[in-house]
């Protein structure tokens, strides 16, 4: 049997086949979670005028310290009433337009106003004034292409006057679980049957990553049924199957995919859990055949499918995005395969969970990290620095 493909090589192959999708115009109000396909520039200077950072008094720094007549009051959202002349002050609200002639704002708590005049002390030129264009200038890139838009980016684009932008299309993801033994939660189980969990797991993960998901459902271990379901699934940008990719008599996914002209790029990776994962393409459609054990499905999605979805949307760093921490307890290495160990993140480091078998999805629900334990002899000692994927 062919040697197992190294994990890093398998990831690189997947990302090399994941071509960025087309794009579309998206209103800013609907763009959260989407990925920019083009740089977005500010429409205006930000701020678009010199503005006060404090409630206080606009003055000429050369005039103070002094008692100055208050000749006007400037509210936010209103133009300045005119230029500030020498020996004058204007009351100003936070965000108000600093009048021509003024070069500083004295905070209200540092001033004493009475009888139409204000007593102010010394102040430095530029104090408490937000200069025009201090955050961004018109035409300056506010958010670059390849950025997934979260609240900070949405806020920045709104402030910069951007009403619409170009975003990569959301990948269409078809989810297909296989196995005659599978039943939907809520149905009555007969002997030999189990509840189908992988479809729900994969759909939730793909939707959270921005995919437009279609769940085709669970199909029986029948070649004709597999063919019909896979034909429908292959209309999507990404197909993710669970089960049916090993070497048993009822493992039909790879065989049927081959009949449907899917080019199998690799099968079997040196990773635990999830060794029998397969990856193929038909045109620009990506097909991931993940093993049927739920934890293997979870690991396969995080290692291969999530990075592919990010790459299809044009993210600059599709991943997998490993972070680093230290082990709170020792972990034994696997000599033949890299292993993803479920763990909890704590103040003391990453704590591996008990029950690492690939069918133990309930145990996996306690995890918030997948620790990458590279293949090798012996064990990684407590305190060793390791890479992990946050869940």
C-alpha cells in the first residue's frame, strides 16, 4: 500500500487547488463576515474637518493664560460660526468643528467660565484637536483585499463613507453523510442504528466559516443512491462527505466519485485521527471525503476544509491557523502519524482530555483546542511548547 502523505504536504495540495471565487457588490450593512475582493479606500478625509476631542474652549495658544470673552458656542454637527479672532474663546462640544484661527482646545474641567468670559491657563498648540485626515485621508486604503470583515472593519468603512464594496462570493458547500445505519435525531433507533451527527457538525462549521450550505442528508450504502447524491452535490463549489472512504465493502464514496469523473488528488494522510481522508477535484469543485468517525470528521474539517473555504474567499492567510501554547501534561507521540489531541485551554496551559478515540464526539465537546503532536518517539513533556488549533 502507498506511503501515507505527510500532513503539511496534504494541506499545501488542498490550498493549491482552491482557486478564489468570483465576486459581487455587497451593501455595507450586509457585509459582516464577508471577505473583500478588492481594496477599499476612504471616500473622505477622516475626520473630514479639524474637530475637538473634548468639551471645552477653542483658543489661540498664544493668547493664554488669560481671561477671554466667550464669543460663540459650537455644537457637534454644526459649522463653526466664523474665525476665532485674537483674544477670543469659543465654547466647543466634543466633535465640534474647530474654528479657523484656533489651534488648541482647553478642556472644560481646566477652565472657569463666568459672566461671558473664561479663565484658562497655559495650553500647547494642537492640544485636544483631532486634525483633518488624522485617521485616514480620502483615497487611502482603509481595509485591504483578502480581509474578512468584522465589527472593527465595518465601523472603519462606515466612518470612511463607504456604502458598498466588492466581496468574494460565498462558497456553496454540499454536505453528504453516508451509512445505512444513520438516523436523524428524534427518530427511533432500531438495532444496529445510530444518530447521524456528522452532517450537523459539518454544516455548522461550514456556515460559521461563511459557506452557503446545502445538506443533502444521509444516504444508504448503495451505489445507485450514492451516485445520485454525489451528482447533485458536485454542483457546489465544495463537497464534504463523511464515511465511505476506507477499504470496506460498503465504502463507496471514492469509487462512485471516480465514476463521476472526480480526479482523486490524494487518499490517506499521515494524521490521527482521520488517516483515510481523500481529496479530489472535478473542474473547480473540491471534494473532501472525510472518515465517518465524528472526531475524524471534525479534525478533517479543521485541517483541510476550513482552510480551503478561506482560500476560495480569497483570505490572505487561509491557514490552518495554528497558535502556540505549552502542554500542562505530558503527551505520548505517535511514531507514524502526526496526531491532533483534544484539549482544554487553561491558565496552566493545554490540558489533554481523556477519551481520545475518534468516535468519542461527546468527549470532544469538552475541548476548545486541537493540539498538534508531531510524529516521533517517546513523549512530549509537560511544559513543552506546541502548536494548536482553537475550536
